C-alpha cells in the first residue's frame, strides 16, 4: 500500500495493543499505529485508504443487474 508506505516507511512508530482485545476473529493481532501523534488507523479510514472491518462487503453476493451493467460496458 503506497499510502501507508509514504506515511511510515523507515519511520519510528508506536504500536498500541489492547490486552483485552489483542486477537481478532481469524487469529490476527489487532493494534493501532501511532506516528508523530497521529493515529494512522483512523487517518487511513478518514482518507478512504481503509474500511472499518464491520462495513466490508466480503462474501456478499452482488446484485446481478449491477454486475451485468458493469461487465458489458
């Protein structure tokens, strides 16, 4: 992700992990990234470079008419 690289590559960051919610549903470690006082996680969502996990559309079946409309144009 170029946006994230441009923000924190080769920079010192703080990783904040909540001990009460350390691990996600699929076993991933969850944490926040802080760089120069800025919460990178929140900035990524605010600028459209990330989506809140609960709002993702993974696994949803697309509406057929919309899929066809985009496929044949």
